[in-house]
C-alpha cells in the first residue's frame, strides 16, 4: 500500500481572546481573515498554503480530551510554539508589526544561514519570527 503524502491543513494557536488575536495578526502581519465564527471560539487566517487557526487556551472540548494547555507562568518562559512568516522586506514587516502592537524581541539581522530574521511577541506572548526566503540549498 502506498503512503499518501499529507497536506498540512492548519496550525492551531491557543490564545486568550480569539477575536483580538485574529484582528491583531491581520493588522500586524498582513494575514487575510478567512473566518471568525459567531461564538468567537474559532478564527482562521490565510497565510499562503497554510491556515493559522485560533481557539481559546482553556475550553472544555479540548481540556477534557487532550489535556490542559500549559501557558507560561513568567516572562522568562514562552509557549512551545513559534509562528514564522516570510517577507520580501523583513525590515518593513517588522516595523509594521511593532507599530500595530507587537512587542519587539530582536530587530531583523542577517543570519549565518543566509536569511534575514527578526523576532517579536504577539499579544499573548507567542514569539513570531519574521524572515526572508531561504533557498532550499542553504542549511538552517
């Protein structure tokens, strides 16, 4: 039997307020809103071929089935997920994110793997990497 190659449908990010996160990502990172349901417990953004979905950090549907989401307890901790976006102009994208409410972590700089990368935190403290395209032949 042949193994079927999966397609990544979406990544789910657990947040404090779905509507606020959807609006923030749309404004700060330029993602197009695909959907925000009436309950405001599910939102989706389009980002190339992958959808970014948001749902509340604590809800009985997932807490009872897959366990409670562990949120950082101090500023020295961070969630075990990083959202990464690719931009042609990383500096402009970084400045836009800061202007729209992202918290600066590290300004864009050239990395040894031939990528320009900057880091910010979103309104929930999630690290967002903003980088330029990396050729397949370069290593990370």
